[in-house]
C-alpha cells in the first residue's frame, strides 16, 4: 500500500475548498483512517479546521440524541413563518401532493415549515389541485379516500400544540441531522 497516503494527499490538496468541506461535514464518518487523517491535515493546512468544522467532524459519527433533536426543533419553531412573515413558524408537517394526469398520478410528500394557518392553506390548495386534476383521470374513485385523509391531517395540524414539535419535524431532523448541525451550530 506504499504511496497510497501520498495519493490521498495529492487528491485532497487538489480538491476545491467547497468539496473538501462537504466531505468533512457530511461524509467524514464513511472514510477510512488514513483518509480521515489526510483530510484533517489538508483542512488544517488551509486554515479550515476551525471550531465549526471540527465540531461537525467530531459529531459526524454520533447518532442524533433526543436532547439535540429537541433543541434543534425548538430553534426552528422560534423562527418567523416563511410564508406570511407575521406569525411564529410553530412547526412543520409532511403534506402530500397528488396530481392526476389522465392515466397517471404523481404523488409526492414534502415537509412544509410554517405557522398553522399557512400550512393549512397549503394543504387546502394541494387538496383542490388533487381533486380537480383527479376528476378527469382514471383515479377519480380514489378522491373520497384522499379527501378523508387530507381532512384528518388538517384536523391534526389544527389541534396540534404550537409548543410541541410535530412528529414529522422530529423525524426530519433525525434523518438529516448532519445538515441541521451544519445550519445551526
Ligand atoms: Zn404563516
């Protein structure tokens, strides 16, 4: 394996800064020992191994713990709603999107951040799009089921507490913990 360390050194020394940082923040845990050491020394050489990058590298292989997830959620909930810019963000929910295309149906789920009013409005708009595009499609018999499920979701949103992070938000934070750590710390 002689020379592999040199190859690594050359590889990282030629890598552009953004890529190097991305590797450090998001993929460090997947590297082998030599690659980790070489990457760290290249970052240090360029003066990029500062507090935040080092923190992210060190936390990289840690699973998110409940306290960390909760504190990120509370931070998100204290932001202003990105849609109306008036109320507190309060939460995030996964909303379905269904669009009928005669014999096809596009289905997508998306986490939407916002205050209750704005998220409810988005859900209502998606419901209307779903109904109007599914009526002329072969999927029209499914419309009542979608309506029932959307109305149940709307009820959940309306009745949820603004102080308790929704399960959707907590799940999203857990799944994308590296991104959230990078954004918030
Ligand atoms: Zn709003």
